[in-house]
C-alpha cells in the first residue's frame, strides 16, 4: 500500500472543526495555541464557537483550515503515524501550505501568518462585486477552457480549478463568468452555478495578491520537504524548496490542477489517499478521478484512531 496525504482547501470550513482533536490530543491543542499566538488573536475561539459567516471570510478560513489539518496531522503522529507513512503530500489551493507544513518544509507559525496575508491580499485584489466564480459540472477541462475563452469578450474568464473529470470552476470578471454559465448550459453542462465566494481566485485578476505573496514568501524559511510535494500548478512531485516557493506565488493566479495531481500520484503507485483535516471534498474528487484509489478522511479524533488501527 502506498499512501498520499492530501489537505483540503477553502469551502471545507465548519464551526467546531478540530475541537475534538484538541480535546483528545495535547499535540493537536498545541497547534491551535501556536496559530493563535502567531496571529495575535484567538482564532481557535472563532473556529470552535464563532459564527460561520466570520469564519468563512477568506483571511480567517485559510489559517483556520491549515490549523485543523495540522492538528489532525499531530494527532496521527501521536498515534505513531508520521510523514514517513506518506509517499507524497498535496493540498488543494491553501491546502498546499498545510502539505508543506506536514512535510516539515514550513513552520506552523509561518504558515498561519502567510495564509492570513494571502487571504487578505486575495480579498483586496479585486473590489467586492467585480469578480466571481462558477462551478461547471459535466464538462471536462478542455471544454470549460473553450467556454471561458468564448465568455471572456475582452474581460477575464479562466478555468481556475480542474477538480475532477466533471467539475471545473471558472473565475474572472462577474459579467464574463455569468456569460460562461449560460454558454456552458448550452453546451450540455449538467449544472452551472455561481459560487458564494468573495473574490475571483486563481485567475489573472489576482496579480496584485501574487505580488504581495512574493514579498511575504521571501521573508520566511522554506526547507526541502521530507517527502515530495505535488504543487497545484505543476501536478508532479517536487522537493526543491526554491522551486516550491516560486510555485506558491504562481498558484495565486494559476489553475489548481487537482485532477492531474491526483492522477499523477495514482500513476506513481499511490493506492490510498488520506484527506487530513476538515471535510471529505477531496475524497469525492478522487473517486471520480480514479476509483481504484481508496480514500480515508482523517478529520476527527475517531478518524485518527481508526487510521491508526488500520
């Protein structure tokens, strides 16, 4: 059995996530304490007792999801399952920061501060109401790329997230994305829906945020990971810290090539993925990408015990 650890992105956040991990494992509690200290605020209180709307704000959701993923990772380690159990690590969008933390390339405190900066920068890159994103279901990446090109009409409209063979997200100017939804319906999409997001992520409108992140990433230590990371914009394994730093900047405006990343890991002999942190979205995507790869969600203390037992 060859395992990859994968880490969720924005949208997986829920109030209460990670709390039972912190209660069951001192090492998991220590992660939330470290994130609180790094940010100079009680993010853990928002995660466990706050309101969903505030948690969903990009600048809160990003460090919160990383904290929850790393709490689950520390709980696994407490049960004797470390990073050496994984052949590869990968994360969806912000989850790439969790993957780098898990692989020892980035400290939790630095990741928390970077993700707070990233969230703010992505939010501020485009005025509210100017950009949008939409999920197009039932069309593949090539078809959606053609839809986006047709919808652009001088504005930005790009295929942003290639999640699985039948789920691709477009991002760009609101009018262009709305046109893409209508065009996709005419081209046989099963569903085409606008997403409740606050900014158009992973498209060229995010260039101001990429500039902010280039500066922020230049200030932190990024070490070679203990196991190869599969970056979103490359979709093949990488262990070079200098390259990984550059790819984190490229990721802000680049497509999340999740379908290709998952398929590449399967092609390298990965037979099981463990989704570490909140939710089960990546497990669902994996089943649609390659049903031969088994999935395991590791987001609660019960999940950790089950994984250790297996």
